C-alpha cells in the first residue's frame, strides 16, 4: 500500500492498494524503454486508470517527459504533462480540428510537431506516453496502435529512451490489434486478494465484509462501489446490470449448452462458436486472457480460466440470470 499516492474510493480518498507483481512488472517494462508499444487489456473498473496514474508518478523520476492522457476525463482535464508540453498538445489538437478528445489523442503521438516545431527541442533523453482508454475516442484502435509503433520505432526527434503504454477495457478491439505484430499485448486483471483487502479495509463499512465482497466482485473496485449503491445487494445489482446491458437472451439461448458449460469453466469458450465468444467479449462480460502481467487469482470459483474469464463473478451471474429468463 502506498499512501503517498491516494485514489478516490467509496466517496473518500484512500491509499493506493498494492497490485503486487503486476505493478512491479509494469514498472520494470516501462523503465527499460520499449521499441514496440505495450497494450494492456483488462476488465472495466479493474483499476487501470489508477494504476496508470500511479505509473505517471513513479516514472516521473526516470523520464524527462511523462505524458498521461485519458479522454474519459475530458480533452484538457484528462491530459497530464509538463505545462509547456500540455500547451503545445492542446494548441495542435485545436489546430487539427474535429472532435477535441480524438484530436488530443492524435496530437500526443505527434512528438515531432510538439517538440521540434512548437517547443524547439531536438533531442529528448527519455519520453513515456501513458494512454488510457483512447481507442473509443480515436475510433480505429488498429490504426492508432500502428501510429504508436511508428513513433516507438522511428521517432521524429532524437529520443534516448521511449515507452508507449496503452490501456483499454475495449476487449472487442483486441482481435484487430492482436492480428499484427504492432504491439506487445498483455492482460491486467482485477486486484489480487491481498490488494483488494488493503483497499476495502480502509473503508469501515466495506472492510468487515471483505470476503463476501471478494466473492461477488472478484477484486474489481468499481463493482464494489456499484454494490454500495445498491445497499450491498448483489441480487439488485445483477438485475440492474441485466437491464442496462440489454443482453441478447435469444443469442444466449441459441448456444445454451455452451453458455451453461462456460458458466462453470470459461475456457470452454476457446472452442465455442465465434458468434457467441465475440458477443460476450463485445459486451464486456468475458475477457480473453493474453500473457497476464501477474498470475490471476480466484480460479473457477470466480469464473477465471486460463484463456478466458468472466470479468467478475457478478458478470457471470448476469448471464446466468439471462438464461433463466429465457426458460
């Protein structure tokens, strides 16, 4: 646990919960510099944003320039960079025109324009770019990753060390990104049990039910916040998720036998019809596991397999509910 970096959780600021080997490995990969972008995928609400912001803090001692951008916080509010760099990025984005969130994401990669033409800097000893959930803003994840690769391989300014890390919950884009050798793709997961206990233990009302919350949320911080909003009722939250996600019950019924097997063992999806697997991934119910940064805890009890996993136990219960509703 690092109390030098605080995050908001259940309405209060708490110490950053240790992600163990996941954090250590990511820091090690980032510090070394990379000739290809690192793209990490993980469940919605697993804590990717907090982790990238933590990386921003830690890498600031190793890199001359560290730039973090998440369009989810707004085009300008989501950009964290040295003041002169931020002004240059925003100026370029506005000059490009179009949707500002997308323009900022593109401008962040235009380091030649930023450093040489706008800042008069021709050599950068070290540069780290941390790009959080930008794929939806830019529209074409495949093309954006290729641009990031071009930047890492052939930077338009002299760069001693460069590291480009992109994080996303959009599992649907993994197929497009993964078909090329344009990035090193890895999986990040929900908090491990020790880290989860560290997090919820800082909230008196939640900490006393840490084991029950672990069984329901599988280490996912945002799901804990959603459970709190439903009076800690897993049943109410699953019902709400079912309604909001507009689950295609007919499709699930079409492949009922496979889905029922996947509820017990998600690795069944490895040989399942592509229509079903693609649907479950696109709805962020299931995630494909690719070279995880650290071993994923929980096993089949939490719906975690070797190649596929339910994003959380409650996502699995949502699908179970959908099957029941189809008779």
